[in-house]
C-alpha cells in the first residue's frame, strides 16, 4: 500500500492477503482474545501441545525464530489446525532484521482500513475465516465490497487460503484481476 500510494502510476491494482488492519499491540490482543473466546477446545489443545515445543526450537535454532513461531502457531494459522507446516519451511531463509522491522514497527504503524478507504486503485482483500493470527475478520467490517474494494472471506481457510482452498482462491482472484 505504501508503494502504491507513493508510485500510483506503477500500480494497477493491490492485493491484500491474510493481513490484519494493523499490527498494533491492541489488534494483537484482539486476535488472542478472539482465539480464546472462539477456538474449539480441540484447537486450543493442539495449540498448547505445539507451542510447548517453541522454547526447545528456539534454543536449538535461534536464528530461525520466525520459522519456529510460524510452525508452532499452526492452530492459529490453518483451518485444519492439526496440519504440520514444517515441510513448507524447509530451506526457507528468513531475514530476521527485516521481519522484526516489518512486524514490530512498519505493520504496527500502518492502518490498512484508512489506507484502503482513501486508495484510488482497486483493492482485493482476501481473508481466511479461521485465521486467528490476524483475527477476527470482523476487523475489516468497515470495508464493504464496492467497485473499488473486493473483500473475500474464505470460509474453510486460516492464514493460507491460497493453500487451503486453492481452486476457490484462484477463481476469486483471477476473476477480480480480469475485471475492468
């Protein structure tokens, strides 16, 4: 969004996927509270089992803390909360300084609701109903489908609708890209 606002001549459309309206501390707390209030008992138990290994993971490979956190947060990330994402992260390099800046500062300072409302180009917002990382999807209620914004909630997805509902995801995204 920042690039698109700075260089609108270089941008035709913007796609926002699996993102929170902001990454502020307040919004992060909303996500945790939403998980506590709405996740099934089985999902919560899976999370407790998985997160118990995080300290061990970090001790063994502290430079891969982002990866380990993503893997251990699977019950917050996937519709199928028992899915083990370890294979998805094999061989993936993560720039911890960049990640810390983005998630700790840049995303916390962004207000995507405000940016989306005032953005002069079409925007696609794709969200997973079971994405407890950036939950709840109701945080995006202020943004309604208009000619400028298409909001799609993938009902059988968490943080990864392109993986969890690939056919529907492709259908929705390609249809939107080909509009106008």
